[in-house]
């Protein structure tokens, strides 16, 4: 089973989540909690009032106990069902977040003991002053300083810079950050921070301090729901004096029933179900959403910020071209480059071997007869190579090879120096190859853009989304990658604070911002963004900061996320239209029933021919509760997204869901009335 399937099975089928949601549906009856949903808060207040009235009637043997009991039970059912849907959404989000947090406790460290031996402990048990041993391929378990050795370290997950850096004891290059990976050699690190004081913790602190703005659609809907609720509340409250004056005073059961049926309870109860549907559809596409609100916000995204390393690019610089010196053929340079890279286990070294094999057809050859001595890449020498027979072949950084050949009185040809400069200006990394202390040529390493990026960005642009690349690289490198990938703009040499400032600047303009990233340095920006999509291959901090995690680590997955978000908005709009249209039929059910005794002429409005006033009111309340359940499949499936204009979308909603919302209650309420009368309940 795929990772997405495992998480989906766990988070959407766990009985613990279901049972927890049942319990939480009652816990959420707390007025301080349910008041966040004004519609359901009004329904709960109504349920409390009818329950109190029911108890009073039972004690004093007054009123219709059976009618009041049924009204109260259906009102409580309406509130509890809405709470259950919301609790399920929250429970699934918590389960997904807990799954992602487990990696924190699984990080191990090799702590050095006084006798020189080591013990394996979890990184969270390290304290300032502890010393750890970190070898090639291992992650540095905590912030510290190198006290012995020198190594090449991949800090891309923290800094955003794709090129490895050298960290060595002494000087200003001894500091290391927890979560970075040692690529070569071995270092001894003294931990300098206690748990809660690391770079990661500081990033999490920024994350916790970040806030997400509400989406325009969310604000508009909240205003609409609150406005309708207030209007109908005032209407019902002022209706009783007129009823008393007309000689037809209404009971609390009737007044509350009228209020609950008229306010938009349908959409109020389905909002969480719509959110759950979006989360489920995303998981089917290998994206974990921490909340339905995050999915919904993605439908309104205006700006997309993408981290370069590991998001737009592969993250490891790859050999892309060879540039031989004058009088040296490409095949001669390729042969020497391959031999010099056979002992280089870095991604760059392996990519050179692959390039030579694919472009020049040079494959493995028999070297035993030449008595080869391989020189592996080392952070100390910054070279790799091989000595065989009387030949010395080396490959390394330009300054390193220049110094190496200078020991024999050789110089780097001016043509190659110019090529080295051009490679650097284009955002690449140059390497030089020498044989017998004579430079043969240069190798160009570039941070390779993932396939199909330009086409996907063109698609986003057609959807009205502006793309911006954010990177810790220098402006030259950033510009080259931006041109190749096809993004609209870029921000180079970006620090975590710069990313947050850029997002806040866009949000201040009224834009909704989506951010994708995979590094700890991306965490604050992921938290500040309206939609923060963390790559699954990224750091734990990034996953915790984002409100979505892409299990495929494909930044262009945002296109699907946006489409699902728009589908959620369309679905919610359709159900809101249906909910408001429902009120038309409820008027014809309840109003004639309330005043039939005082004003017999109102019987002409009883076009559904409901049997009794009690049956009409109870039928409307039951329909009001059952329609929420009936519409759950539509909320979960969603209304299909089509890229049409706002006018066409509004027309479609009015014709389909508006008309349906008017017609359906007439049939539904009448059917319930017939069943209640046949069963003798009222």
C-alpha cells in the first residue's frame, strides 16, 4: 500500500477517530466552542429553550409533551450532527499531524563517552556540551560546532543553498546546524544548545507566531450567514407580540422551530462535511491537508511562492557539459573526467560518470593492469582522482586544481578561465580536470530543473496565478534558474524573515498566497502563507509549519490542489444557494400552521395541504435536519469544477440548486407529513 493509502486508511478509518468524534460532538456543545458557528449556536440555544420548556411542561403537566419532545430531539440531533462532522475533520487533521511528528523522536545521535566509545541516543536527549560523532551520509543531530575534522555538508534543507559547504574545526566555518547532512569525511561536533533552544525551535517559534488570514469567500459567507440569522431572529422575536395581539400566541416550540427552519442551517451543518471532502480528495492525490479551510483557501490563491532547491530543481547539481582546452578533444577530457570521478561518491561525482557514459559511450574499463590508486573526494583536498602507472588524474574546484598544477609550474589556460567565469555567471558550478598537472578542461555542474516545470507554470499562469521563486542562491544563479523554469519573478539570497516579509507584502495587497517549500528555513513562510504546501522529502519543521504536505514532493501538484479548492468553493456556493432557497417552502409550511386558528383565510397558503398545524411544524423541523444528511453525498463528491466565468456559474447555481432548493422541500415536507399522520405521531 502507498504511503498515502496507509495514512488514508489510518486517518479516515480509525475507530479511535470515529469514537473521538462522537465524544467531541457532545463536548462541542460548550457555548464557548459552538459560538464560532453562529448558525449552529442559534440552533443550540433554541434546543436548550425547548428542552427547558419541555421539562417545565412535564413537571406542571401542561402543554403537549409529545410534540415538544419530538421538536427538542430533532433540534439536538441537528446540532450534534453538525458537531460530529466538524469533530471528524479536526480528528483527521490531528491524526495526520501526529503521524508527521513521529520522525522527531526517531532521530538518532552517536554520543561520545569519556572512555572514547559511543552510545546511540535520540537527538532530543542531547544537552549543551555533549560531543557526537557524525560520519558521511549521517545527519547532524543538533546545533553545535566542529571540534575535530573537516567535512562537506549539505545545508540545503536549512539555508536553501544547493551547493555543499565545508565545515571544519576552528575559524568561522565550524558552526553546524541540526538537520544538515554530512556528505563526506567524519567530524566531531560539540552540541551548543539544549532542547527548545535550537535553530529548529526558533523556526517553530516563528511558525507559532504566524497567522493566516481568512479567505474572501469565507468572510463573505460568514457575513451572509450571520446577517440572515440576525434578520430571522429579529423577525421571530417580533412575531410573538403580533401573534398575541391577534389572539394566537405561539409556544416556544413553534417559535424556535420557525427560527431554526428559516436560518441557513443546511449550509451551516454542511460546511465541515465540505471540508472533509476536500481533504479526502487531496489524500487520493497523495496530498495531506491539515484542515478543510486550507483546501478551500487554495481555490482563491493569487500568488504562488516556490522554494528552488528540491522544489523547482532536483536539489543535487548535475554534470551537464564538458569544455575541453585548446588541442584537447572532448573524448580525452571525458575519459579523464570519468577516471577522476570513479572514487567520488558525491552526487556530483556520480553525475559526471553518467554524463560521460551516456554522451560519449565510455563505460567501465579494466584498470587492474595499470595499478590504479583511487583518490576519493575529501573536504580537505576538495579533489578526487586516480593515480595509475605514471599518470596523475585529478578533478576538483577551480582554485584547488589551479593551485595543484601551479606546483609544477603550470597555469590554467585563459580560455578555460573565461569558461569558468561563464559557468558561474550562468548559475552553475565549474570543476577543472587535470592530467599530469596539466589542465584538460572544465566540467559544468548545474542545478537541474525538474522536467515539465515550464509547462506547469504556464498552466498556473493561465489560471491567473503568479509564480515567484525564492532561493538562498545568489542573484545570478537565481536568475538563470528562473529563466529556465519559466517563473514570473524571483527573490534571491532570501532569509526566513525575507520570505515572511514578501508574503505579508502580498497579503497586504489583498492577495492570497500559496507557498511550497521543503527546508527548515521555509517553515515561517509556510506558516504565514494562506496555503503552505510542504514537500514530504523536506524537514520536519517544514511539514509541521505547512497546512498541507505533498507526499510525492511535486511542487506542481499545486495545480490539482487549486482545482480541488475551486471545486470546494463551487460546492459550497451551490449548497448555500440550495439552503437559502429552502426557506421559501418552509414559509408555506410553518406560517399558515401558526395562524390557521386566528386567520382561517391563511389556509389558502397551505398549498402542500399539510394535515395539522403540529404536523406541519414537526415535518418542517424533521426535513430541516434530514436534508443535511441527504446532502452529505453531494458535499463529499463535490460539484464538478469547470473554468467558467462568474456570471455563468451564478446562472447555473440559480437554475439548478436554487430551483431545486425551492422544489425539494415541498415534496419532502409533504412526504414526512403523510408519514407522521399515518403513524399517528401527531
